[in-house]
C-alpha cells in the first residue's frame, strides 16, 4: 500500500510578521488524513494581516479627516460649471438645427456640361477608373503587368476594359489619359469620397445600392450560371428543382448569392466568399458542389480555373433583368455624361460588337 | 463623514468633466461635414432592425466555434506549457519543439493559418480528411491560440517562486506531484485575467473563420451590407460581439474576487 502524498502548507515567501521583521517561509507537513488541520494555521496567519490592514485604514481615515474638513459645496461654487453645461447644451441644440441643411445639398447633381474641361474628376485631365485586382478574363485581357495580376486593364482587351476605353474616348480622353487603380469589390461602395471617377467591376444594379452610390445605365445585361465539377453527383442535374440537396457557394455581395437564396433555395447552408478566387478554391476542394457566378465569368472559371469544370447551365431571369452598371460616388455629376456616352455606344452598335468579341456565346438554360 | 464629503466633490467633478467631454465630442462629430452620410450608412435604425435577426442566428456559429475551440485550447495549452517547463537535458527535444511551435503559430497571422488549413487540407483529396470549413476554422484557431495561451500558462508557472517547488521536492514529492499539487494551482489562479484576455481575442477571431465561406455573424453582416451598400449591419454584429464579451469580463472579475474572498474568509 502506498503512502498518500503529504499536503504542504506554507505562507507566501517574503511576508513579514507584525513587527515588520521578515518571516521565514513556514513549511509544515500534515498527513493527508488530517487534511483539515491546515485551516486553523492559515486562519491565524491571515487574521494578523487583516488587523494590520485595518489599523492602517483607521489611521488614514483620521489623517484625511484633519486635512479636508467637510465643507458644504454650495450652488455658488458650482455655478460656473452649471453655466458651462447650459451654454454647451444651447450650443449643441443650436448647431444641431443647422446641420440638416448640409445633407440636402448632396442630392443628385444637376446635369453638367460634358466638356472634357468641365468634368468633375478626381485628378484633373485624367480619367481614373477602378476595378479589382486580379482583373479576370473575359472582363479584362492582355498580358499580366504589375501591379495587375492575370491580365492588364491598360490593354484595352476584355469586355470591361474595352467599354471603359470606349466611354473614355466618347468623353474626349485619349488612351494615355485613362488611369486604372485597384478597388476591391467590397470597397467600391464604401461611403465617403472615392479615389476613382468610376468603378467598373461587374457590379449589379440594385435599388437599395443606389442609395449609397450612383449607377450608370446598363453596360451589360447579365444572367447567372452554375459551375460544377464533371463527374460529381450535381453534374447530372437538369433542373433547378434537382439542385436543392446540394451545397452552393457565391461571392459576397453578388446577385449570384441572392439568386441561390431566393430561387434555388438549397437545403444546405450556402457558403459565401470574399472573392471569387476563394469560391473557386472551395469548388476545386469539393467543399461546395456548385458555384454560381455571372455567365461570362462562368466560362472563364470552368475553362481555366477549375480542372474538369463545367457550366451546368445558365439560370432563367427572375423578375427584372439584372444588369451591370458603372459605379460613381453619390452625387457625382459625371454620371449623366457617362450615361450619354453609354447610350451613344449602344446606339452605334459598339457595345454589341464588343460583347460579341469578348464574351462567349450561350449556355443551356436550366428550367 | 468627512471622507464622504470629499467623495461627493469627486463625483461632482467627474460628472462635470464627463458631461463636458462628451458634449464636446458629440458636437464635433455631429458637425463634421460627412455626418449625415455617416449616420445614414452606419447608424440606420431600420437597417439595424432588419438585419439583426439573421446576424443573431449567424452569431450562434461564432459562439459554437468559440466554445469548442476554447475547450481544446485550455487543455492543449496547459500540456504545451508543461512540456516547455520540463527540466533536464533528456527533455530538450520536447522543449525545443514546444518553443518552435509557440514561435511559429504566434508569428503567423491567424487569417493565414485559417486560409492555409481551410483550403489546403481538403485539397489533399483524402477521403478521411473532413471538408467542413467550420471544422478547419476551429482547428486553425485552436493551433494559434494554443500557442498564445501556453505562454500565459508558462508565465504563471514561472511566477510561482522556485522555493515552492524546492520545498515540495525536499519533502519527497516527485516533479509531477509538485507541479500538479503545488505549482499549477497557484499558477492557474494567477493567470485567470490574462487567460480571459486571450479568450476575448478568440471570440473576436471567430469572425475570421468566415473567410472560408462559413456564414458567421461578420460574414452575414457583410452580406447584408453588400446587398444595400449600407454598413449598419456591421454595427449590429459589433453589438453582438460586445454583448458576449462584457458578461465574460464581469464573470472573470467575479471569479477573481471570489477567489480572493475565499482566501480571506479562511482567516475570518
């Protein structure tokens, strides 16, 4: 039979006794069956401490009593402070009333002249256009050039790059006067001043979004499509109803996500990714069964990014036709000028020919 | 009585200075040129009300991740801390491994660990490797926070005076007995506040799991924000996180106070 280990009791090292002399750490071995005997020991040690603390408190109390006699602080002494509060609250109330006017001026700006010289630009004489990096085909093309990845917006190749340059030339800018900056998808609509004149990044128009930023007219009418991996169970589905049992993914803030939630209504929770790249990684890993993106992007993802990728089909339009619009800072007078340019480009068939050149043909429609 | 008079004056001054400070701050903010816009996009009551139910539901995932991860972290971090405090040259490789682990996982940003594990491990295409993003998110958080918390434990262990261990050993306790019965009880008690600090950090970092696609509170608020381009859902998510953190902070305060009370009560 083994002997139970002894229980140790001791005071904290470095404590002093009541006369201030250092006390040696006390160690005492107590057999564990008499476990309780340690309590009286601790009790006596702590009581001493408490008495000391209490005495010091009493002394301190008296000292303070002598130093600060209790004096009634009358209203007179508080008067300056009260006056200050009253003044400040009047100031706050008065100014609060006037601040409402400021917001009225930020309404939609009146149609301004669309001469190149009178445009409201971030950098004078230069059209600053934003999009996300990497800039993916088929929206952007050309050889990759730093800081841009995958392709190069300056190339004028790819649908959005081509449209941006077409709009720029209608506004009177040369190709050299167009500057591209990186604007992540989710920051394109952050409130406040924008670093770009407009942002072209497959952003779908929604009425609620138009409260935060201004949209141009449509430069592309879009359908959503479903990308899957060949040979997985979902690849044999032929209708929207057959998609219900699978897990879907979409990029954050896209109408693709809304389409999944509102129209496919899958049984499993939909995954949402900050970027389409993360969604593609998830599809490759089979963490999701299907990825919903706009049709032109679906062509690129299925052909290039996902091995054995396949467009299962495009989804029929529900409600109003979805369209991409160029995004502006709220109240920017540039909107009407870009809209003019877009309607001219639509009328003379430029948009249609660019679409035919850069965006691929149809996919079967899922019913 | 004199002390209470002084106290009252202190309260008056504190009250006054608080009122003046916050009035000035409020005036400054509400008179910024962008205030109406900020108020509309960040503090929109209708948006708040509409987005709150969905964000609350998504927040349950944060709580789940936090609770599961915390249970593993508490145990694994203690093991790591003990391994790092093993004496003697025989245990050098284990100590070295412990140091390497803590250095690595404290050095790598949490979001990178989450991305590497969440997208990397399932990419191995092994049938027995779980695909769930939440699972990998929890694993990543456990790995990272184990490194942090083990350092907290270790600090606690080292704060116990070596005479305690020496005394225990001199009485014939083994290293393990001295550690488990003398050192650790004192060490853990001392590090409860810093432990809580790390757990508040963990609570907030559950939002990083959303990077893998799981819809937790922050991701849900991003979804809502992106749908309307209004940022009020972020404020709603922040309110939920704070609402979880504050009770935990008060709970620890209570725990520490109770501990102190019990030790003193033994002498009353």
